[in-house]
C-alpha cells in the first residue's frame, strides 16, 4: 500500500459545483478514496445558472447519464447558441451559434471564401451557412450528427435547465455510499504547522472532519482557499465592469426558444432563457452607471411574462483566485473565480477544473511542480475565456450611454488586442492551444459586432468564380433543407423529455 496515497477527500459546499465535483470524483476514483461533502441547508446557493455549452455532454457520457431523463428532471430545453441583441449598435442582432459554419476547403477555413464572395457583392449572411443558426431562426431542433451523406456536421447543442434541480439530479444518482453527505457549517479551519496544509475542519456541532485533500466549493466566500489559506484574488473589473445582477423567473412563454438571449441594456445586459416550466431572466449591470432600483425596473419592464417572484440580487467581482490549487486545497466554482454568465461558462469551468484535477491526481504531498502545472493551465483557460467576454464589450460602436462609451474606449489585454487587430487586417483567427472558444466562435462575435476584416486569405482566389458560387450555394441549400426537416423545438421537447407532472420545489 502507498502510504502517501490520498484516502480522504473533503468537499466543502454543495450546489452545482459541490455535487458536480462529488459525482465526477466518485466516478473517476471509484472506491479508492472516501469522499465526504459538507453542506448546510441554511446556506443558500447562488442558483441562477440556467444555460450551458456543448462540453457538458462529456459529463453525461462519463457519468452514464440518460439525456432525456436529465432534461425531464431539470425541466430543460435545448440550446443552439446565444442570440446577442443591440451589442454592436442598437438594432443589431446576431447568433453565436454552436457547431460549424460552412466547410473548410483545402488549407483554408470557410470564412475566407465567404469573405471573398462578399467582397464581390454577395449579400448572403455568414449565418446562412450555419445549421444551428438556420434551426434557431425557425425555433427547430433535432439531434443530428451530420447532414445526410454530405461532409457537413450536424447540430451541436447544449442545455438550458433549472440549475438547482441539476445539482439534485447529480446528487441523487451518485452510487450509494460513494459520497457521504454531512449536514453542518464549517466554523474553523485547522492548518498543519509544518507546511500550512489544511488538516481538519471544525463544524458548528463540534465535530471535527479530517481529510487528506480538500475541495472548496463554498462560493464567493472561499472559506478554505481564501479564508484560511489567504490565496489572494485577481480583480478583472477594469475589463469586465459589471458587478451586480438581478435574477427573476417569469411565466413560461411560447414558443420555447432553442437559444439563450442576451439583450444589451443601458448599463449592462439582460438574459432570457426558456425552460419548460418558466422563463429565467436576469440583468447584469455596472453599479457605477445605474442604481439597483433602475436596474430592477429595467429588468421587469422587459419580461415577456408575469414575474413569479421578487428579483434576487447578486454582487460579484469578476476575476479569479491567484491560485486555484493552493497546498492541499482546490477551489472550484465561485470559490475559484467568477466569469459573468454571458457565454454560460460557469458549469464548464467546474467540469474542466475537476477533469484536470483527476488527470493530475496527487498524493498527500501535492508535488509543487504538479500544482504549478495545474495552476498555469487553469490560468490560461480563465484568461482566454475572460478575453472572449471582454470582446463583447469592447467591440461596440454604441455611444448612446456613458456605460457603452466607456466600454468602447477601454484598453484591453494585449493578447486580445493582438487578436482583434490581426483579424481586422487579415481575416485570420488562430485558436491558441486548447482554449475553450473555437475560431468559429471568435469569428461570429467579431463579425456580429462589426469588426470587418480588410482582406481575406489570398489562396481563396485560387477557386474559380463559378466554382466558388456553386460551393457556397450547395452549402446554403444543404443547411436550409436540413433545418426545414427538423421538428419544432417545442414538439421535440414534448415528445422526448416533458415532465409527467408539475415540478416539485427545490430549495436553493
């Protein structure tokens, strides 16, 4: 037996982050470790996350989750992308669609051929070549791996669901005795004298919980990573200025759109997410430019249905811990950092953090080189997500409010500035290493928010004019026909995952 092996892992905090960590660790480690999760019914969770990105399907596969069952339990709908309204200019609207746009040809990405055709007067939108966008435009959805016998990829999708019910779903499906839940509040964290590692936690009841490794899912408080270990926090508010949010559910509206909506407002933006039993809404805003009362009034004035509750407030500082892994403690979720929900990355960052940890699973000594490698990779991921979010604010021509004028004028991180300028000059986009967002994602946001490239790749001129038009026309035809054959999103949900009864209440 390896005397240095980790035998006891303690998770502090439940919610989505805590129960995702518990489920993935239980599946990944089997019975090699005792896993305990401490949470208190008296401490609420943020519980406003309702949208995801396609990578969440990897969790389903790893945990053996049946998608229809998950969607039925969480009253979920399907997500083809994010519709962004009024971001570049008031009146603009575009979709950051998941999946492919067009087809690459030879050595070049598709958009260079589209840029060449557009330079010659072709008025077809880039999104005419996206199956996800075509389906979203008519509120259609289907599970489709590819378009017939063509080389075109099919539908790539994510979920929109009740986040509180998602945490419950994971909790209920963890194998019996794989994770022990402990009800209680942590009132003291004891550190080892010789190395400062976390040794044990004292609960309000007086019970002491000893562990070899600790995972902090305690939310913004960062009870272990910050409260005990004083790790430090890197503030990114000068680039992502919104610092508050209000969330409110409203009556269900139909049709249930198979995409998330993000409407730019005077001092921030508002989300709208269709679920089976209600619509989720929220207003993310900057308190320097709008009062809480004004923000609430703006949110309530722009609901599609009657509000079902009083708006719930949330205050945050966008950024990340200086170290996600410090000594024998790993921070996940809000304890690790906060990215505003514009591109629905919160759940993915938890998933990614746990997957990376399992791949580097340590012994009790937590080799410093291993820890440094984890933290370096985590920082890279967070910073690239950060830059993608900043792009939405920076790439605006709006000057109608002080907030948008300030966003358009702000300096941005050097890597983002370089990426924008490269695209503006050449039309080129390069994905760095394994960063989360693909070239297609960057392309849609930059074009959707009026960053127009001056040139396309010269190799695109090698395709004859008639062949170019045939190539583009064939893709448009395949996309439109495939979308037309799909059922309505509402019908697909009703047939595959509609709950058989009204949803039970879940405490958040």
